[in-house]
C-alpha cells in the first residue's frame, strides 16, 4: 500500500492508483470531465488540476494522469490549482451555447455543476461562438454538438470500449466534431451509454426528450429483466410513468454500462394498450371478482377431473416471489407444473445449464473480462445477453483469445476465431476441444474426470473442422483463466452440461476456469433449478390433447415460448384458460378469465441472474395509469379521489395466492422460502449458495451425435431488438428491428435451388414457418436460421434445433400459394 | 422608589390642578378633531378608488410572450424547482418548430406567497409577477390557474427578449449559426486551419 497526503488527509491506496481516485477514496471529489473509471485517463480536459507539493512531479499536475507515490503531498485547494481549474472551466464554456433551459442534461450535467461551482457566470470573450450542425442518430439518441467540450469520452466508449466504428471524431483545432460520417442510425446496440458518459448534453435520450428534470424524477435502484444477466439500473419515474432507465454502477456485473434493450425496453409498463382491468369471459370486471371467479372455476375443475387437471405455465420473466408462489400453491393444490420452455430439448438445456453451475466454476461478467481464453458455444452474446459481448470485448482488448462455435453468423464487436457448426455438432466439438486443451491426464484428475477426458479425446466432429478445433484446443493449453460460455437455445440438449464439464476439467487441472451460461429470461436460472424436467411445453401439449389438463393458468408468460401459437386450437378446448399478465397478448385476449398483474416497476421482485447473483428490483412507484393518459396530455384532472385510477393490477404472486384461495396478503419472503434449495436462501445482492459439485459432474454425454443427414437443423435466433417479449413493445426499439428473414448457407441454398428473396414454407411438424430467404455467408451448413421476430411463426421450432427434411421445404409465392 | 412616585403625584391630587388638566386635555382633543375635520382624508376609498401600484410590486403571476407573440416559457422547471412552497407544476414537451414548451403549466395561487423567486429564476423572462393583487376566489380550486389562465398576450416588463434568438439550438426562430453572437457552422470534414 502507498501512503500519501491529500489536503492534509492521510490516504492509503494500492500501487498504481491514480491521484484522482485516491482523493475520491478519501471523500474528495476532484472535478473531472474526461476521466472515467471504465474509459481510463487521457488528460484531455485539464479540469482535474491539483498542486503536487511533495513528490517526483511538483507543481500543477493533472490528477487523472499521475499515480499516487509514497510520501506524496497533494493539495486540491491550493490557490494556483483553484485558479487553474476556474480558468479551464471558463475556456471550456467559451463556445458553449446558451441553452441549458432546453437541454435535458440540465440538472444532471457535469459541466453545469462545474461551471456553477467554479463561479463562472458571464462570458467575457468578445468573439462569437463556434457552432456545429447536428446529426440525426436514430430513435434513441439526440445529438447537439454545440454543447461539446472535447473530452473524448464518447469515442473512447464507442470505439475502444464497445468496439463499434460508425461514430468517431473528425475535424481539427476548434472544429473537432464527434459524430458519424453522415446522418444515420447508430449501429451499436450500446449507443445509449453515450448519454451517460457524455459529461454535457451533446448526447441526450430521445424517447424521454423533454419529459422532465432529473430532480423531479423518483429514482429507484432496480434490475434489468430483459435478459439473463441482470444488469443494475436506475429507474426514473414521474407522474406514474417510467420516464427513463439509466445504467447503475455494479462493479461485478455490468460495470458502468447497460445495453439499449435494457435502457429502452421499459415502455410496455406505461403503454396505453397495457391491460389494467380484469376480464371474465370477455367482460370487464373488478380484479377481486375475477379472482373469485377464476378460483371458483379452477376448484370446480379440480373437483370434477382431479387436481392434476389444472396446470400452471411460467417463463423466465416471472420473479422469484412468483416462482415461489407457483411452487408452493402448485404443490399445495396438486396442480401440475409450472410448465416452462417449449419441449424436452430446450427444457433439458436450461436445466442442465442451471444445475451444472457449481461454486468452483461459476464466474461473473467481471471475471470474464479478466480471462485469457473465451470459448463461446451456441450463444450469440450481442443478441441474447448483450453486456456479455462487452465483457468479452474487454478480455479481448487485454489480449484474450476469443473463439466462437455457433451455427449462426454471430456478429461480435471484436475479432474472434469462428467455427461454423451445427447445433448437433457442438457437444462433440466442445469435447474434442477439451481433449486438446488439457495437456496430459495429470495425476491431479479424479477417475471420473479422467474418464471424461478420455471421452473427449475420442470425440470426433467432422474431418473438415476437427483440425481447426484441435488448433483451438492447443491455443487454450497455455491459458490460465479459460472460460466456456454456453447458450441454451441454439444448442443440443447435452451441450450446456458438456460445457460445464469442460470448464470443470480445465479447473481440475489447476487453472482458474469458469463456466458461464446464457439463459432465456431474467429469472431463467431459478426456473431451471425449481422446475421439473418433465414439465415442458411439449408435455403440456400432450396432456391437453389427452384431456388430462382441463384448466391452464398462464403466469407472465408468452405461450409462444412454450411452443403454442396464439390461436392454438388446443387452447380453445380448455375449460378454463386463466391468464395473469402485465402485457396485452393474444392468449390474454382469448382467456376466459384475465387478471392484470403489476410490472417489475410497481411490484418489484427478486431475480437470479445467469451468474447466480440474486438481484433485487425495488418498487419504483405505486402503479396506476400514467397521469398523461388520464388527462389526455393536458393538465392533470381537477377532480380528486382517494384511489389511483388504473391501479387494479396486483403482483403476480398475490394473484396466485388468491387463485389458491389463500388471500392476497402473503408475504414475499415466505414465498421465496417455499422454493427448493439453494433458491430458498436467496439474499438480495449476494450470490446463491451453489453446490460444491454437481451430482452428475464429468458424466460424458450418452451419444454425442453429430449427424443431421439430409435435413436442415432449424435454429431459432434471438435478436437484441424484437425478440424479448417485454422490450419488443417499445416503439423506439421497433424501429431498429431487423427484417424477418430465414437464413441459409449459400451452399445449402444452391443445393435446394433457392435464392435470396424467395419465399419458402418450412413444415416443422407442429406448424409451418414461412418467410423470405436470406443468404448468410458465415453460418454453418445444414442449418436454417429462423429469426424470433414479429412476422415469423417461430414457435413451431421453439423447442431447440429440430431437424426438418429437405422435402418439408417448399417455395411459395408471396400470396401464400405453393 | 415608590415613595418618590407618591411625592410626585401629590400636586396632581389638588382639585384645582385636576380641573385645569382636564380642560386642557379636552381642549387639545377637540383641537385635534377640528384639525382633522379640515384636512384631506388619507384613507383611500378602495375599491371605488384604486391606486396605481409600482410596476415591480409582486402579485398575480402571468406567463408572457416573446416579441413574436409566441409563448416564452420553455418548461425548464427552474421556477418550479425554486418555488419555496412548490406551487408551480408543469409538464414539458416538444412544441412546434423544434421548441420546447409546456404541455400544461399550473400555479396554485392559494399556496403562492408572492416571493418572486420564480421570476428571478426564469431564464426566458416568461414568468412575471404583476401588481394585480386582487386575486381571490370563493372556491379554493379556482385559485389553481392553468396555462390558459396564466398566459397573457404581451411581454410584460421585458418586451424585447426572445430566448430562441440566443439559444444555440436550431428552431424555426433561428438555425445553427444564426443566433446572436454565433459564427456560421464549421465544416468538420475540412482540415484547413
Ligand atoms: S460529445 Fe460529449 S463525450 Fe464526446 S467529446 Fe464532446 S463532451 Fe465529450
Ligand atoms: S445486457 Fe441484459 S440485463 Fe443487461 S441491460 Fe442489456 S438486456 Fe438488460
Ligand atoms: S412567487 Fe414565490 S411562492 Fe409564488 S410561485 Fe413564485 S416562487 Fe412560488
Ligand atoms: S422558469 Fe420560466 S421558462 Fe422555465 S418553466 Fe418557469 S416560466 Fe417557464
Ligand atoms: S479529468 Fe484529468 S484531464 Fe480531464
């Protein structure tokens, strides 16, 4: 530790700490514009000047550019330093426009704060101000270049940290310009962070443009529930409406940033289409009445056909409390389920990923940044877990090798070694990789591990790729902190377990190896741990067909995720379809009884992220229809009542308690305790107490099948915008959705005599997927990519990569005829 | 001390002194009355008579317009932030021509203490206090003024200032480089000095 003195305070910091950070540790906030802990120091703005009284570099120095030294004496209040900083602020303001009153940054603007604290009030410069033309940067970010102070934070984030190149710096001298070559939508799905990093109002939030001031917002710590990473966010609400979501700092998970899906995914909560009242048989009713009626019908059906004729359906978007309610009331009442995921393949992939997460190999996003070899298997970070891509990029920037084995042409903001493999080849490829990556069967390995290593060594994929895999394995031999990241949607059911075993094997060798699963939904890990393997969408379908299930309670779940289409005839056969959701969905409209639930912003909730971290969202506001909708945009109504209009929705766990006739006054804590271990011990902010070792560790997969002869494996691809059920309702993100097209390798397209733009219908057994063909060069052969986007009936292929015969693919005319 | 006082009051107890004193007091009282009878009254006959108050006296608040006759308020929330009794509320929104305007703007005059801090905070000269103090209603809800009630069709005490001629943002009033004290926009793609 290094000891130094700052403003007469003794400070002790680890070697390599910058003076600006050392001062912050001691509670002294030195002004800064260009310095950002995640982006490093460049010394561009000169506002962090301090006086070095003792040390190797005496005099006025930039505190972000010098490191703390033993015995250093620093003064931040020294007259010369104060005068210097004051001068810097004045010249940074020389060209600043006179527009704080109409700038959304006002109130949370670093430049504004510094200008006021520096005492600068009147412009003394007699020359005219320099101006810039702004650019249109798409639906998320507003550009107002006049306000720039040339701190370079934006480009350092956009290009260096995030790895996108369409925003940069142009011009010279006083004309330095930060923008794109020309107007256009920012390509990075992390562009929203520009708003947070820019210390002035050059980049501001477009969806919340002119919506209010920081000091008027209620700011609540929360967690993003738009993917399984659980990034920490701050929710800003005002007048019963979520206005803006910002990144909140979490050193272990998302660092300082979030992705645009997380930042802009919230409008579903205040959508005018959001259902706010209950319905019984299509008629609006009070929530209490609907709960009574639903409970009555459910118990009636249970009496007539047995309690097992009532089934529950859930997805990764339900919180831990609701999952606890599903588990507790389900078992108390003898109801079936909760059913989750589309079928045996995806259910197994999720469960094996969840159950294989054990203490030794579980890692955080931060650990990924520190790793030196990353193997991504069957996952598409940018589209499935966006912030993961930034973590992988930070590792790559530090020199890590990144390899990617996937069927899709996965786009990453970094250069990675690619292996285009069909989902069915992934398990074998992983094992073959491990066989090479582990140097010798060293004495350190247990018998089971050695058995697994032997299976790895025997594994073959395809002569065409085996060599590439071997190279990769050899490259991983030297790594000290290898990480295997594995998806759960575009993989074979046994791939996640194999990925965990490979990480275990590398760890058994004495390295700090990690396994990181990418899961479907904010609480998917908990669902995987709590759910029963047999309770998946296909099993539910079977039970419905047989008439074993007569009533279905769907809790905050889109039935397409269970492999059902919106108008599935099986659902019509149900005696009672009870839907509890905060979204307006086809199933909700078809429901016999519909009960509106609260969103995470109103109810709060606990979620377990993919890295087994327990994340808590606090209620941000009490609920109710946004004031702007009640008043029609004008002033708030001049009538008063003790009730909040539109505040009927209840938290889903209370709805479930009422359906089980337990009254709505259950405590969220007891519901969490009803879950199986380790979920019952979930404490917000901590990680789950994971098992020391999974029961079936080092179990080689039964038959790492590789063949998919004569057919195409259908892979449903998640997209960052347009796939996730909540965020796809945000109008600003809808503008960024890709066109829904079916992807084919050029070789396969030629073999099938299909060309780009041609429409095909693919019979997947459970349904027909129809769409336009797109030729994708970097993807694997023998695969058909189906985007999970509006306009495509992807649910038919929802249960993981299934194989369709070539005969099942026929081309159709645009009007639907063959 | 008490003995001193008794001594002093003694002469007043004399009946002769007492009568003289009474007559004097009576006389001076009538004199004062007579004097005031002949003087002009100071009481103003409000409400029949209304005095013109100084321009800067603080009473009912208005929202003024810029020299072009357009709403001055840019809904910046500074007045509502500074108001010590929190009686101003509003909602900002995008208006025509790229302007920022108030979708609604409300002052609760039953709470306002007419301190004038809102006027002092206003960067656009929009909100101004007027000398009109006669602002009472039977129903307290009528004391809540909406934007339409507050808007006037003049510039109040400042009939020259137009914020959008000074702000750097492009609106239908002025584009980039067209505001007061601005150079024309630079060409960022040129490297010439
Ligand atoms: S645009 Fe913002 S972040 Fe970028 S250099 Fe200018 S002030 Fe800094
Ligand atoms: S990466 Fe996932 S959790 Fe994080 S902000 Fe994006 S969608 Fe939300
Ligand atoms: S005069 Fe004072 S109390 Fe009245 S609205 Fe203005 S700031 Fe508020
Ligand atoms: S301070 Fe002036 S411009 Fe700002 S909201 Fe109030 S009246 Fe409008
Ligand atoms: S913060 Fe140190 S120079 Fe900008």
